[in-house]
C-alpha cells in the first residue's frame, strides 16, 4: 500500500489538523448562547458626525473673523 501523507493518521502519526479545527469550532459554537443582534440605529453615530461638522464650521467662522 502506498504512503499517503494527506490521509488521516492514527494515534501513532500526526494529528489531523482539520479534525482539530472542527472540534474547536464545535466548542466555540456550543460555548456561547445564540444572540440576536438588535437592528443598529444611526442616532448616536449620526449625532457625533453632525457635532464634529458643527465644530469645524464654528472654528472656520472664528478663524475667518479673527484673520479677516
């Protein structure tokens, strides 16, 4: 029988990395309960953007008045 290095090995050979990955994924998936993400609202993020734009505009007006 030919030697196949890609075939799964027993305890005497190298462990199968795909099997380890599958076991890890099963552990991670079973470890945490299912969470449903709430729909994201753009309120706080949109408010932050508007605030930053307002500060830039105010600073531009103050600079224009000071140097104009």
